[in-house]
């Protein structure tokens, strides 16, 4: 089943949220666990512009350093919804957690990569094979970034097995690249723009721009039990997210102003980074892309049925 929030679907969700909406003093509380990335601008705008509150939910954000810590946060009850990348979600399912995808966040259109390989000054590069023996930072091991990067290496006749990958929080990568302990990093926005603007990167390899298809970038998940027990708050969340995403896509200037405090970055960096392509819809085919890519890299022990993990 595809989750497709068209205008008609949005109207239906808004109506459902309205029927389930509690009195204003009794707004349902939803905590979103997230890593500070541009992809979640739709949710930032939903809160800052009052769209969530208008539909009856009080949304707050819990910042987490690494994406793989989000599924445990859901399981422990620390947050109700997780803003996550596909690989971490699928690995959590493969590990036995009972989670569902509840709404989309972004897509990454071909030629609009929000990640790149960067190498510190003085590190030689002569194609993917020359990365053998290098120490490369990733914003989380066994994440979507690693899946895409390994797939790119394999497609070009290179192997990730001869690279030493080290997990590092994205906000620490710029400073780590100033030293000599690491040769480079696969880095995502907004930190990619920062290392380019500040001259920290000696070379930038925009491998994500070479990917051959539009790709689901990020989305929102929740425990299946929470989804079943909270149809009203979930409908309200989806409606507020859709309105926040539409607002941010209609006004880039206001969208950048909204995201700046959540990213905790200088205005010049926020102004110069690529703008996210927000999209609250997800499809079985879009999720199947990630399942197939991870199966090819040997990261999953079993095939996962997209229909079973996309919430209605």
C-alpha cells in the first residue's frame, strides 16, 4: 500500500484530525526524535507556523546525535515519532522491532545530491579505487549514507571492504577533518555546505549526483502499537506535516529562516546550502529501492514486504 497524501487525501486527513481533535487545553503531545538535518524542515515548519497545533497536536523535538539511536528511543517511549533514514528503519525491522512508516519527509532528485565524499587537503584521489586504505567518516554505520556510498563504489568497480569506515556525528565532522586522523568523510547537508564554504575540504566528490533515480531521502516512523492506539493524533500529525511542508516549499526564504535554529548553524551556511525537496508521500516502490539496495550489500537477513510496514 502506498501512502500518498494528495490534496484529496490531505483533506480527508484534516477532516479526521478535526473529528478527533481534543480541546485546545488537551492537545495530544507528540515528541519527534530527530538528528538536526534540513530534511525535516516540514516538521519544523509545522510547529513554528502552528499547523500541528491547529490540528490538535503539540509537537516537540528531541535532538539525538546519531540516526541509529532513534529506534531504541521509540522502543523506550522517549519519543512517539522518529525522523529517520531508510537504512536505519529497515535494519530495525530486520532486528525484530515492530515499526511502521507513517509519513514521508524528503526525496532526493537525481542531480540534487545532499551528500558528498569530501577529502581533507593533501589527500590524493584518483577515482573510487584510490580510496583503498583510507579512513573515512560516516554519520552512522549501516545507515542510508553508507548504503548509497557502498553501492556507488561497487557500481564503479571499487570495494568498500578496503576502506576503514568510522562512525562520527555529523556536527563533529568539520572539526575532525581539520586534523590528520581521518582522510575524509561522507558528509550530508547542512555540514557539506559548511566544509566547502570554510575551505575545510580539499576535494569534493559529489557521488550522490550520479545516482540513477529519484530516491526517498527520509521519513517518519512510529511503533505499530502506537499507530494503532493513536489514529487521531497520527492523522493530525500527518495533516500538520503536509501543511508545514507545503508552506516551506512555497516560500524558500521563510523556510530557511525556520530551519536555522533547529540546525544551529550560521545564517551564511543556512543561506548557501541546497534546499530540501519535501515530499510527504511514500510508495511501496520507493521503499523497495532501499530494501533491494541493502540486500545487495548483505545488510539484511531477509526480504521485507513494503506493504506490511507502511501504515495506512
